[in-house]
């Protein structure tokens, strides 16, 4: 009996010693750390980085924390990432994203890659953020969803108070900006830094451009169809002319264009016209990048097309004329591109080469929480 108690006592002592929590180590005070963040732009041209917001390791990390932070929303349930899912090139599977109030916004979420090349540099046409280009910088853009009552519906003042109450955020603001102060400007600058690092340039298409892989016959045909102009009098060499608008390394001309989705009376969303107040801009929307396009359905500013097949129906013969429709779209209305089943399969094969699995799964962009 005695022995048993002794054994039990010993076991108890061992357990007690093993479970005794270590004394909390005093966290080291955070210090300002302006180590520059290096974005690997590879074969892309150098974009104009914002001079007044140089990218730093600590600033980008803060931006990443904020992008995945549900406390940016009114009831602490919604983060940017909830409408911008990484594996979908940061867009949303929902046609219209649902905000915290359970109400739908009127537009489909947008893809977020290579935004460093979308920054507006003055002038009246081209570049800018949102489907209608109403924000000219990311710093300006990021504050809108937080305050939008159909999205995160929160007052910036409340966000600042919430974040300032969290030790990790105070430390991260210190490391990124030199003091613990949590301000709207710093919040926007950190999100801007993070969004600027989201570069998708490691697709099969990039490998092909760099001579590292060969395209299949179908991919090559799709490439030609995508880039060649449409010529109704010469069907042998005629292409689908997608690159007229989806041009360059990011597959966007950075213009606002009406690609013939609706006839004039049906344009419930006037798009770019809301920004310029010019009738000729009615129904124009930002030409979206087609990087990772095969993973980002549904498509268009109102998510009206469920899949690529529906998109190709539109461009083949489904466009609707209106005064502001781009003249390049005329053949997509009357004549029809006349794409064969093979043409369509080849275009899709080519668009698959724009998928960048490394980017879509890159832990640098995923939630740190
Ligand atoms: C409720 C869903 C929702 C949430 C939450 C949300 N977004 Fe968006 N985002 C959208 C929609 C919808 C659009 C397009 C809106 C428009 O054009 O009017 C958009 C557009 C954008 C764009 C413009 C991209 C371009 O190419 O022009 C950026 C950048 C962006 N969001 C970043 C963010 C950030 C950063 C946050 C968090 C602070 C955020 N979003 C939160 C739905 C959301
Ligand atoms: C005249 C310019 C123009 C041409 C030509 C053009 N597009 Fe577009 N494309 C646009 C615009 C503008 C949008 C966005 C329209 C909107 O949402 O209102 C768009 C949207 C898209 C989308 C949806 C992307 C997303 O994120 O929602 C796909 C896919 C697409 N185009 C593929 C193509 C293909 C394939 C071709 C060639 C067959 C083509 N485009 C030719 C201007 C053009």
C-alpha cells in the first residue's frame, strides 16, 4: 500500500514538473526594420514603384496580416481575402460578393495580380483600380472596401482602435514605420505594399517566353488565334484578335472598353462613365488581365458568364452593339468570328498556359494568422 502511494506520488511529481508552464519570456521590444523587400519581377519591365512608400520586409508582412484580418470589418467576420481567394487569382467564386450585412454588391470581385503595373500616372485615359477605374492608386483603393456598407462596413476609426489594442500589430507597425502609431495612412500604405508584391510571372507561358519549354501544337495555334487580327476576307490567317485589348505581358491594355455585353437601354451599370461623366464612356469597364484566367470564373464585371465556354460564345457571336462599343468588337456582333470547335479548344489550351500554380499557392500571400 505504502509503496503504491509512493509510486503515485512520484508520478504526480513528474507530471507536475512536466506541466509546469515555463515562465513567460519577456518579448523583445520591436525595432524599426527598413530592410527593403525585393520583388522578383523576372522578365517583366520595372514598374514605377511608389517613391513615397518603399517596399520593406516589415511593411509587406504588415500588409499581409491586414489582408487576412477579419477585424477590418464591422462585425469582425470578413477579411479582404474572403472576397479575394488566392487559389482563384484572388477573386471570388460568388457572382456578387456578399458583404457583412449579407447583402450583395452590384459587381463581381476582381482578380489581384500584377497590380504594380496598373498604377495610374495621370492623364485622362487608362489605368486605375476597380472595374470603373475610380481609384487611381492602391493606397486610395484599399480604404474603400473597409468603409463600403455593402462590403466590410466599418469606420476607419474603429479599425484603428481595434488594431492598436493588439500587441502584434503595435509591434508590426513599429517595425514597418518606426513607431507604434496605428494610422489610416499607414494601414493603407502597408496594404499597398503587400498588393504590389503579388506578381504572377511563373506560368507555363512565361517558361515558353523564356525558351524553357515548348508549346504543344494546340497551345501554339491558340496563341496565334489569340494574337492574330481578325480578317473577314482571309479566313486562313484570320485570328480572334483577343490581344487587341488583352495585350502585353499582363494581357491588358490598361484601358476602359465596352466589349459589347449590353445594348444601350440595358446598361444598368454605366461603368467608366460614372468617373468621366462622358456619355461615350457608358458601359466601359477595365480590361481585366487574363493571367490565371482559367481559375477565376465567373467572368465579367457582373460575373454573368459561368465559364470560358460562355465567354467564347460571347466573343464568337454574342456581342451587342451600342454607341460606345469598341469598334474592334463589330465582327463579334454581325459577322461572328466563326470559331470552330478546334479553334475554341486551342484558345482554351493557350489560356491554360497563363495559369501560374506557384503564384496561386505561394505561402508569401497566404494567411499568417
Ligand atoms: C465583400 C467582398 C469584398 C471585400 C471584403 C473586399 N473586396 Fe476588393 N473587390 C471586391 C469587388 C466586388 C471589387 C470590384 C468593385 C468595383 O469595381 O466597384 C473589388 C476590387 C478590388 C481591387 C481593384 C483591382 C483592380 O484591378 O482594379 C482591389 C485592389 C481590391 N479589391 C482589394 C481589396 C482589399 C485590399 C480589401 C480589404 C481591405 C478588399 N479588396 C476587400 C470585393 C471585395
Ligand atoms: C475590344 C476589347 C476586347 C477584345 C477584342 C477582347 N476583350 Fe475580353 N474583355 C474586354 C473587357 C473590357 C472586359 C471586361 C468587360 C466587363 O466586365 O464589362 C473583358 C473581359 C474578358 C474576360 C473576363 C475576365 C474576368 O476576369 O472577368 C475574358 C475571359 C476575356 N475577356 C477573354 C477574351 C478573349 C478570349 C478574347 C478574344 C476572343 C477577348 N477577350 C477579346 C475587352 C476585350
